[in-house]
């Protein structure tokens, strides 16, 4: 039995980036509601916590003061700041929206609350579904992300003298976190994602393996489009657990984006809840103090179901497969776990396998020896 914190308050889900924007914070409320209907927070080992706003001092662990000031000014509509200089544009990925600083600081602070709970030993795991915004850079927004809460949470642990393994299973490469620790051997970053040849941000090749003291501590497992559960889990199992165990960190930070889901409108991976939750189970099985963060996911029904299952893994509980009536009524009947897998054409599967074998082979050749693995 594991004690697991869940960070949420409704303020996290109230903002809107733009009426037609694929990132819909309401998905956070749907996840919370589904867990609530399952009685998750009545469980003796569950701890439901409010987030707090990250301070400017905490944001400065990664972000430049000029960028933080720009986010504040843009979000308050005070004018005088060129948004484009900081990665913002009205019709692009990163629109300016009212109270943008407050919303971003609150979700970031949620990740820091979760990190504090894990570092103190009060819980074995903590899940901030509003976090996982892994593309933001030190001085600009990127890929729907204003502040990079995963990198800031890693900094929190480093400030306490802890070594950190960061594992990112979002369909998009965790470029902002990789960049933040690219020359740091205290942080092992592993990103499992759809290949940047086919998907934003266009990075995350095996050859991006760190520099200086950090050489071999940035690990990328890019996958071919239309990779499904079986191939994904095979590649994941061969790369992630062995490297994390060899690194022997003090704490595990994971970004649990579910935009790898087969019906996600922005990506091409073909995961179901079964494959996704098997990856989460393997992360739990590492037996480390565990900070879990949300991330991408643009099919909001799939997000709620997958993150509900993930919190169940953290508590070591299996929720009933029948969705609670209120949730089923609002979101369409169905089950918590997928019953069917998408059909992947055989000629595509051949390409998936070839790409997987080449990629895993390259990681074994280039990175495993640096960690004493064969």
C-alpha cells in the first residue's frame, strides 16, 4: 500500500488559452471528478492537497527575470512588451490570455508542493496533473508551456542534494527539461516520444545524449509513428528500468502525458490505456520516491481515464471498470479501460519494428556502456 498525494483545486482548470486551442485545462477538472466519483480521496492513503503559487525566486531557478516580468506584463494586459520576443503569438501555440502569469505560477507551484511532500517522506508518491509543461525554455514559452515546472521540481530536489531520474512518456520530446540539465550528471533525463522527424518539437534523437559531465545522461527513445502498445512496452522495458536502476537516483520525477493515445488529435502513436498504464506500473515498480506530473493529452475523455488509472497505480488500487454513472452520463458511456486496440496495418508494423530495433540498438551501443550496462 502506498501513500499518494493528489494536487488539485478548481482554479487550475478555469482558464482558457484560446477558444479553439487544443490544450483545454477543463480536462483537469474531469480527471478530478472521475477520481472523486470513484471515492479515491476517501481512501486512507490518499492525500488531497491544494496547490500554491510558485514564487518569483523559485521561477528564477530556471527562468530569466526578464521573461518572468514579460509573462506578468502580457497576462495583465499592461502592454509595452513584444510577446513574439518571448514565444507568444495570438494564433500560434502560445497565445497570451488573461491572468496567464497567475495560472502558470499556480500549476508550477502545484508541482513544487508535490515535490515537497515527496522529499519530506510524507508520501511515497505525489501527482500534480496540472504540471508536466516540459517545453518551456529559460527565456521563452514553447509548445503550450509558459513555465517549465518539471525542470523547476528537479531543481528543488537538486537544491536538497538529491540525484534525480526524470522519465517523460509524453508523445512529444521533453526538450525543455533535457536542455536544462544537458551537462549535469546529477540528473538522468529519459524521454520516450514520437520521433521528432514527424512531430513537434523536432528534437529528441538518440544522438542528443548530453555534453561535458552530462554525456550519457540525456537519453532519447524516439518511436516511429503508429507505434502501438506491444512495441512501445517492449522498447520502454529494454531501456527505461535498466538505466534508472543503474543510475540509482534518490527520487523519480515522471511526466505522464497521454497524448500518445490512439485517438489524440495532435499525434500519431497508437497507445491504449493498457499500454500506457503498463509503462506507469513499471515506473512504480522502480520503488523510488515518486513525483508524477501531467502533460499533454488532447482527447479529454482519454486524459481523465488514463490519469485516473495512473493515480490508482500510485495508491496500489484497481478501480472498477464500469465508469461511475455521473461521469458516464456527461462524457458518454464506456469503460475505464480500453477494450479494443486500434488496427495497425501490417506494412506499418514492419516499419515500426525496424525503427524500434535500430533505436534501442543505438541506445544500447552509445549510452548503456556509459552506465556500466551491456
